[in-house]
C-alpha cells in the first residue's frame, strides 16, 4: 500500500512538473513546431470557411477566431452579423489543422498547455495576407476574437506593431506593420488578459481601435485583469473601449458547450453585445 502511494505521488509530481515546464516554454514564446508562412496558410486554408455577402464584390473582410474549445456556433452567428454588414467573414479554424479537435485535445489549449495566443497570432498574420490576395476581397479587415481568440488577436496586434515574430512562424508573410495597417478594428469578446498575454502597453499604441466586451461574472477569465490591461493600453495611447455586461458569464453567446459545462447561452446578453459591437463599428464607418 505504501509503495502504491509513493508511486501515485511520484506520478502526480511528474504531471505537475510537466505542466510547469510546458507553461514556462509557453511564457518564453518557444514553439516546438515551426512553419513557413506558406506552410501555415496551406494547412489553415483546408479548414477555414469564407462566407461572402450577396453580389459581385469585392468586399471588406472580417476574421473570426473561436475560444479554446474550437469553432462552435457562436462563430457562425458573428460571421452572419458581418455578412449582413456587407463584409466577407473568414472563420479561422486553428484547432483542426493541429488535430486539437480529436479526443478533446482542445482541453490542453484551455489549460494553457498547447497553442498559446502568441502562437495563434501567426494564424492571423497569414490569414490577413491571404485575404489580400483574393480577388473578391478589398479594403479593411476587422478581427473578432472570442476568449482564446481574443487573446490571440491582442498578441497579433502587439507583435505586428513591433515586428516581433509570433512563435511558430519562420517569417512574417509580409512586414508586421503592413499587415496591421490593413486592420481597422479589433473586437475582443471576454479575452484572456492574464500573465501569459504578451500584449503590453509598450508595443500596443499603433494597434487599431479596439472594443473589449467583458462578462461581469466571468468564471473562466479574470475580468478585472482585462479592465486593468485596457487602462494600461489607453494610458500608453491606445484606443481601447470596454463594456462589462451585467450578470454575464463566459461564453454567453455560445450555445454549443462541452459536457458538464456550467456556462449558459443567454440570447439577451448576446444581443447586448451585438448592439455594442455594431455601434462601435458604425462610429468608425465600418
């Protein structure tokens, strides 16, 4: 019995050490696999979905990034909102090309052990570059990221502004500042703003106008962290607006949930978020 307990404790220690080492790797912006921009966009394009408005185009665009559990129904909803506004909507699936949908491997993303927001920023870079080469796409790009996707969007904006290469990419598909210049606004739905989020105030000011839609009772991310981060980015000269939805929890706009999830879809809160987002975009002629 004692031997069994010792082996059990040793196993737990190994798991804890593994998580600690991997978290350190993530914090150090080290990626175990690297892609050229051409390799990355080839992998992503097999799984992304582009929805376009009726008519001949060309259209301005939006890029949508899901939370850590992969593409769910809320991405289709927000894509529809952008299409109604006359924008082509690219739902960017970062999970399937990395086999993070199999056997619920997405849980490693949610635990911070696979595909950080910094790594996923490279997906945004190659997607913007790819949109620029499409005949039916023209004009500006709006990026909407939910949860982990919001974190990734913030990392992209900071990296592109400073030219720091996202981990996992061997090179930018185009100069970072040039890619960022194509982005006219960021919409960040309940993003992760904790210690691993590297979008700091020193590199943020060139970022486009941004709106954070946060949940008052968020049980997944720390809303005060995001409010504090927004204050710091504004103090550095960035344009960052915040809205805290009263009574809302994480993922209020998402019907599809994992088994045993305590999160709820609340259509009234999604409607409130939509109103705020559309007002934000309308005020900027987008």
